[in-house]
C-alpha cells in the first residue's frame, strides 16, 4: 500500500518474458526487487521454450541464477516432445540437470503414443529410464483404444509392464461400448480380472416421451449394484423433453441413493408462470431440504467411501462395503470435524482417503485393520500384506443425508464401539 515492491504469487518481485517475431512465447526470467535474477517459489530463475518449424513446442527447460540446468516445478530439468507430420505427439521424455532420462512426478520417464490414420489415439505406453514399460501413478503401463467405423470409442484396455491386463484406477481392466444408429451410447461393459465382479450398463432410451433408463448387469445378466450404490436409474421427460421425474433403485428393487445425495426427484411447478424446480427425496420418500449456500444440493449430507465393484477376492472386501475405519482413523472423526465448521471442503474430509491409500500402498509390510459396514452389519477385516502389484482395490466417494449417517452411528456405534464380527482374510 506504500508503493514498495512485494513478492508476487510466484515468489519473485517481477518477471520478464521473451517472444519471437511471430509473438510466440520463448521463455521467462524471474527477478528480485532490484531487477536481478531471483529464484521463484519452484526454485528456478529462467524458463526456456523451444519450437520446431511447424511451431510445435518441442522442449521446455529450467535454469538457476548462474544459468545452469536445474529442476523445475515438476522436479525435472527438461522435457522433449517428438511429433509426426500430422502434429500428433509421438514421444514425451523427461531429463534431469545432467541430461539423463529421469522419472517425473507421474512415475515415468517417457510416454510413447500411437495413432490410427484418422489421428485417433490407439495406444499410450509409459516407460522407465531403461526404456521398458513401467506402471505410472494410476497403476497401469499401457492403454489401448479401438474405434468403430464411425470414429466412436469402442473398447479401452489397460495393461501392466508385462503386457498382462491390469485394473485401472476406475476399478476395471477393460471397457467396451455399443451405440445405436444415431451414435447414442446403448450400452457399456466394464470387465474385471478373474475373481472380480464385472458389470454392464444397459441403457434403454425411449424416443416417445424421452424416457431413459439404465441398468447395471453382471456377467450373467442379473442386476448388480454399481460403485455408485444403485443398480437402476429411471428418468422420465414430458412431451417437450423436459425432465419430470428420476429415481434410483438397488439390485433388490429398493430405493437407493444416486448422485446429489437423493434417491429421486420430481419437478414441482411454482406459482409463477413457467416456474419449475426439482425437489429431491431420500430413500424413505421424505423431502430433502435444499438450503445449501450454493442453493443446488441438500445440506443434509456427508461423504463416505465405498469399495468398488472390482475388488480383489483376497482382500475380503466386497462391493458396496462402507469403509468405516482404517487403522486408527475413523470416518466419523472426519465427519464431526467438518460439522464444527460446516465446511465440506475441510481437510478433515481427506484424512480417511489418505489413510485408505496408505493402507493399500504396494509393499506395505504390516496388516491393517479395517472396519466396514456390509448390508447393515458391522465387520472387522484385516488386510494382509500388500504385494508389489497392489491388491486391485478402488474406492468411490459418495454422499448421504446426515440423518442417515446418524442412523448408522446409532445402529453400529462409532468405530471401536460395540461388538464386531472379526474376519481375517486368507
């Protein structure tokens, strides 16, 4: 306020940038209050960019005060990209200050991509410093994609470094899609590994009245709950294709929670001409109050974690399990921390997610105690030692009204309270 120089959000007092005659950005240098080169908050002073004759950016590099190579914000000194004649990126490599290939923050040193004649990406493989496939941060080394004659994605597959099918972070190792004559998706199928649950989304669309339904089916064609906790979605529209009613049900046909922490919704017409709004209901059919400060979703909900549909059999977990406690940290602890501040972005909401990720970290030597609620019963499991390849577990964050959470606490007690059935996984 006194007109004195102060550091900016990047940690320096000033920044100068360079451009060529075409206006292409060539790089930047960060400065102190006297106009001298100064390291920014990421630890480098200068950023240099390079381009090929077609103006594709082919390199980006970081340098220190002395003009020597140094790590940048992504911990690498330099990256290099190679393109084909169609300007598709074929290879992306990361280098350290000594100009050796290095593993970047994503868990790989290079990416190799293949395309079909139309420029659609058909394969992407992540490589280590030795040039061999390596599993990156999401757990797979190679993704392959196939398209139908209309150019729509038909199948996606994920592979480990050895070329064997592996679960992606979505909980499946392959997905295939079918479309109708108009190009609208008719069904999608997620495939797991042997011993895991796989399911299909069967989408039926009725043009007359624009009624749409989705059903999640297992390999035998039976209804199965998805990772969202529901097996059926029914949506109805009026003649003008305006949404009128939607509902969610589980594999047993009972009301279930879907997105927006509701089991269903219907349109209510207000007193003003053309005034309509959606009212959301819980699984008991009771109206959920829409008094959130955003005015778009019910206030009475909390987050919780579920086991995914594709769960390794050896873990002892099953689809639909509510993760109630991991090690010494419990979900109710995070909920009550958040309630005190009415802040659903509070860091406490990430604590159980962090604990869950740590419990499933490949190579973790010691067993971890996990408490889950399965179909109304409180179970205590012991996750065994996690092998280097992981155990193929995935969780999903969902929302339920607070009153339902309170009912869970009243019935099962908070973690470490009440009795529990103990199961030790093989």
